[in-house]
């Protein structure tokens, strides 16, 4: 974790016990706001026809009264009205239990910094653009908002089973890098894709990755990597189905079952997979948020 600048063992000075900090919107500089506007314009222009309908509907909550990084006082008024969620500022990546508790209580923690021009297309840790542009539009959808609450509550329970690695895969392949099957074709909804110009194209157009129908057990067995484009994308048939399988599954016996099953390597195809696209796996370009 040495390359990550915003990782702490304990809440840094000025942070509350739950790791939240004041956003201090007024302290962002002109360069910070210009970076947000540059990224926002680039992504919002290219996402129609690629992003899920739910994301595009939710994008309206980010179209606030002034340009630049959203002021959470204004953003949260709109988001809370939509689904009861709010965004809270944090200094960087937070511990798992803190993160789960925020989600379970309809709070999304967002890093209180933004990338530099040198990091335009690749950033190792999530900044305010990834966290707010990538995640907040989906949090304005009532069904996905409930899914995130269920995930947070499930995450807190998972800490007692030592199953965090498996549950992290569910988050990775849905919240961060999920695809959805709509009547007009596959669309992206994961924050790691919609906040990345390159991966927004790669996830739908490139022949390299597998695109596989979502299966909960399969997803939780599948390894992933953080330093390259994904070689597996899992496709949900709809948000209703994603929420349903999450709230109706008893994860305790599932965790026990996973203990006796081997992990599935990146890019592997199983005989039981519903394969929408069998990838060529010949792409090695790095991707960023």
C-alpha cells in the first residue's frame, strides 16, 4: 500500500471517529474544480448509449447550480430527497468495518481530493471524481440504493465469518465493474467503469474480456486485479434481480461452502457459465478510474 497516499491506520488529525471530515468545499482550488469539469464533460458526453438507464437518470443529481466539485450541502439535499442517501467526506480509504457501517446507514464515503493532470487516465486510489461521479448517480436509483444498504449490512456480518475477501469480489464485480443487460443491449453501471474513459469503451467494445451472466457463487469465487482492465465482466439481468439475490441469500452457509471451493482464476470460463462474450484475452493496457 506504499503507493497510496490517502491510506491511514487510524483517523488522521481533524477526522471524526467514523473517519468523516468536513468537506470544506471552499478550500478546493480553481485547478481542482477545472479538473472535475474536464472529467465530467468528457464522461457525460460519451456515456449515453453506454451507461445504464439508471445511471443516466441519476446523473441529473450531479448537475448542480455551480460548476466544479459538487458542494455536498447541495448534492445531499437532492440525493437524500431521492433515496435517503448522503455523501460524506473522508480523508481517503477507510477500514472495512467503517465503510460497511456507512453503507448500512445510507452514507457513501468519498475521498476529499481530486487527481492531478498527470493522473487524468490512471489513478490507483479512488478520488472525489470516482467516488461521486462514479457512485452517486446509481445511489439515486431506489433499487440500487437498497442494494448498497444490504451490502453494507452484509459486510458487517461477514466480518464475523472471515469472509471479507469473498464479499469484496461481489462489490468489485457489481458496484465497481458491473454490466447490466437492457432491452437495447449491454450497458455499464459499475463506478470503476463509468468514471474511466478508457474502460467505458473497453468494457463494451473490446474483444479481450469475458462477459458472463451473473451468478452469486461464481462471482464470489472469482479473483480480480486492480492494475489493469478487467478480463471478466459479470452481467446482471436487472437491478431487481441483483437486490433480490442479495437480500434473499443466507450468506452464512454460502461462506462455509466457499471455504471448500477453489478460487477461479481471472479470465477462466466454466462449463456452467452463461457466456455472452468469450474473450480473446490479448489486451494488456492499464486502465484507471
